[in-house]
């Protein structure tokens, strides 16, 4: 089972490496979004706005970046159906999405800091909250992508179905990172981080339970 | 659900409780609190909507699980109708709340955390109906929307029961129960409030059973 998961994850990265344009396209997308933000929010960015804007950008990037996770599998659908268990497939997808989105997000954060600068805050805590939030985003959007792939308008469906469901996670992540940016220490945010983590755990478990049903068709 | 559709005693109970709620809620004496004054009577018409919504969504969630387990189209049909009535109750809850907020907070919408979470939960269930509309195959529509229903219900719980507790709010009952404070409830209010919750919830299920019957007939006519 683990070797299968590993192979599936490797396959996704190999596809990214060989095709190049989807991945570099997303990087270009996030870079130009941040540049737009940089030009249009010139000199009005307070620490609170800084953290919220970053998460909003990440939300839109995640919608586009993770939509492909099942759309690109459509032709392999039957093949997977006979060779692997659905849980293996979804686990590999979840891990891949998390790594993929973290990478894109970190790249975005770098450009964001270079262009817009950063208020004084603890980077370690910010990154901890970043990975916590990205986990929620990537899992929820991967699940939504597996549903959206069956609908008529796949691209729009990601946003329509995803945004309301992702809001609780996003709000928790934003309020956490806002506290961090405004100078909170671990003790002040630990309980909120724990809530975010437990919401993530619930979503992961639900995805593992529900995916086999949305997969067979 | 099948038992509810066949019997009728609870419909008489719902009628009785609602007549009692309307008369008692509007005429009985209420505690006089600053700012709230007579608007406290909204308790019997606003809060039960959320109770009704939660019960209806829970029933819809249970039917969605049943549909995934057995693949029965009947559960799918019931699940959709329950979600529709739940959404309707949620809308009524929002509207009655806005009406009340207009008198006590000064404006119908002030971006209170509880207003926001309520609005987001409406969005989640609206997306559920958009999803159903965009899948043409019947079996597929049932399964995919049941999965989304379960997912949406899981997102609803932190939205309605956890997030509002983390933020400051003007809403009565802040810092404890998200809807109202049990200790603020006067025994005079309780006398009407509990029957009101039961009455409105039963009324919601009644609407749902009628809608379920209607969509069953519609389906039979389409198949013929």
C-alpha cells in the first residue's frame, strides 16, 4: 500500500516535471497576482491587511492549482479502478496536493515579502499556521475537485462548491495569522491553532470515508 | 420519514403549538429588559427557525448517508426536499433576525459574526443545489450530491457552533450558547419558547413531507 502511494505521488510530480507548463503557469499566476496587489494596494497595507490579503491570494491560487488534480486523471480512470483501492488514490492525492500547494504558497510568500515587505512578527509561528491552513485548503479543495470533475462546468464548480466549505478553515487561518502578525506569542494562539488542526483532521477523515463513494461511477 | 408521512397526530400537535405560540408569544407578559423591550418576543419566531433548520439539515444528512449506503433513490429524493425546507427555514431565520436587528442594533446587517456564519451556511446549501443542477445523470447526481451534503454538514458544525464562540458578538447569549443565553431565559419566556421550538420544527417536517409526496408524484409522471 505504501509503495503504491509513493509511486502515485511520484507519478504526479513526474508529470509536473515533464509537462512544466501547468506548474510554471501557476507560479506565473501567483507572481502576477501579487504584483497586481502590490501596485493596487500601494501604501495602504497594515499588518492585518497584509495577512488577510496573503490568504485571499492563496485561496484563489488553490482553486486553480488543485482543480487539475482529478481532471488530469480522467483518462486513467478505468485503469485505476481496476488496479488500486480508492483510499490509496485519495491518500496519494492529498499528500501530493499538500506538498504542491505548500511549495507554491512558499514561493508566493517569498515574492510577497520581497515586493510588499513584512511587518515585524515571528516567522516560525507564521509558517506553522501557514502549513496548518494550507493542509486544510489542500484537503478540502482536493475533495471538492473529486466532486467537481463529475459536473458539467468543472472550472466554475471548484469555486462555487469550494468557497463556502473552505470559509471556516480560511477564517480560522486568517484570524490566527492576524494575531501572529500583530505580535502574538504561542500561548495566545495555541488554542486557535488546535481548533484549526482538529477541523483539518475532521476534513481528512471525512475525505477518506467519502471519496470511495464519489469515485466509483 | 416513512412513519412521519403515514401518521397525522403530530400535525394536529404542530397546529396547536403554533396557535399557542402566536397567541402566547404576542400577548403574554414578557420581562422588560433595556434596549430589547418588546422585541424580545422575536425569541419565539427567530430562534426556533435555527432549531428547525438544524434538525432538517441533520435529517437530510442522515438520508444522504442512507443513500450512499444503499443507493436508494428514495433517500436521495427525501434528502433534497429536507435540505430545501432547511434552507427555507434558514432564510426565514436570517430575515427575522434582520428585522429584529433593525430595531435593536440600528441596522438590519451589521456584519456580526453570527450573522456572517448564518449567511455562509446558506451559501453552502445553495451551492448544494447548484451542484445538483449541473449533473445530468440521475445516479451520479444522487451520489455526488450526497457526498457534498455530508461534507457541507461537517463544515456547518464549526461554522455555527465553534466560530461564533471565538469572536465577540452583540448577539444575545454571547460567550456561551451561540443562539441565546439559557440563564437569561425567564420562566415566562420558557412557557412559550419550548413549545414554539417544537411547533416550528414539526411544521418544517410537515412541509417537507408534503414536498416529498409531490416530488414522488412528479417522478412517477416523468417516468411514465
